[in-house]
C-alpha cells in the first residue's frame, strides 16, 4: 500500500468514526477523535479515550497529557507528527470516566482497521485499557517498559506491543512521570528489534521460514536513547542513521498500587 493509499484509507475510516452511533458515547460528544499522524509511520501510540480538550478539538492528546506525550517524544528526538496517535474509544466518555467494556468492544473494529492500514512495527500502549487490548491479563505496574508480540487479530499483524503508563497518570505522580521517560527511552530500540523481527519473517532463510514466536512472554528490552532516528517507514536494509542497539536494559521492577490496576478487558 502506498502512502497516498494509506492516507485515503485512514481518512475513510475517520469519516465513518465521525458519523458513528454504534455506542452511547456518541450522544455526549462534541467531536469524535479518530486519531492523527504520519500514515507512513512505523510506530502507533494508542491511548484510552478523548478528554475534554480532545473532544472540543477533534484531535487526540491535545491537553496537558498531550503536552507530556510531546515532551516524552521529544526526549527521544521524535515529534508527534512522526507517529500516529489514536485511542481505543474515539468519543469522550462523560466526565472522563473509564470507557466501559461494551463501548470498547463497539469501537474496536475502527482501531483494528486503522492498524491494518498502518501496519506498524510497534504499538505503544498508553494506559491500562489500551494495554489490555494488546496484552490481556497483565498488570501495568509489572509490564510497563516491556514488549510482547501482538495477536494479529488486533490488526497490527507482526508488530510488537510496548506498554507505558498513560501520560495523564504520569502527570499525577512524579515517580510515574520519571518512569515514563525511562520507558520511552527504550522505544527506539524496540523499533529496531521490531524491524529485524519483521525482516526475518519477510525474508525466510534457505533452511525455511523463521521460527514462530512463542506465546507472548515479556520480551527483553533493547532500547536506548542514543537511537536517534525517527520512526518513519524504512524499506530495504535499514536506516543508516541508526546505531546498533546496545545491550538489553533490565526490566524495571515497579509496583505502584495507584497505577497497578489489573484489567481483563480484551478487545479482539
Ligand atoms: Fe462509535 Fe467508537 Fe464513538 Fe462509540 S466511541 S460512538 S463506537 S466512534
């Protein structure tokens, strides 16, 4: 699919979202928030749902949480225009309450189709509802900063999921904000590893296809802030601006009861 075809496909999905009445959230919205970003990106950030400012502007992450997301991206040399940003529900829940399971389920096909069009190498989940769509049955306090292979049923094919706290939660707790900067520093390395993983699947060796991944264990981390290239789609052997990934970083052992809320929600 070319960049133009991706853009057109995403605009078509956005048009459907704007007119959608599949769940009760359409009743209170000012504007639906389909998502935005570079249609050619390799990295998609998925939050939970629009808040007050997002509902007014029809754009994701434009309030204080969006400001932190921009700072997080800047800390690794990326801009929000370099990635694609969306949410699991595209309309604002009243009073910023958590999205409910039936609302998430009703909206899931839109995210699934967006991911199928974008075909990202990495999906960064922001918050526990987004994480639950790609890493069901885990606790965010235990898995933030780690990756898992993604179920192709999510639409994201052979991508890796990388879990982070929601920026709104990080704004409330200094420790979570610090950990969020530590976590995002790993994302460029995760992108490198995801590219290698996809290339090994796309170009099977003479002995046969690459071995299948096992059942979604938390993967070791290989990220590092020194990897400065943006997340644009790369064809061929790779981006010469990117230095080799350094040795694996340890998985942080964090167990903050305020943020460590288990969620069993499964979108797909
Ligand atoms: Fe439609 Fe999703 Fe909005 Fe519900 S949240 S009305 S499913 S676009």
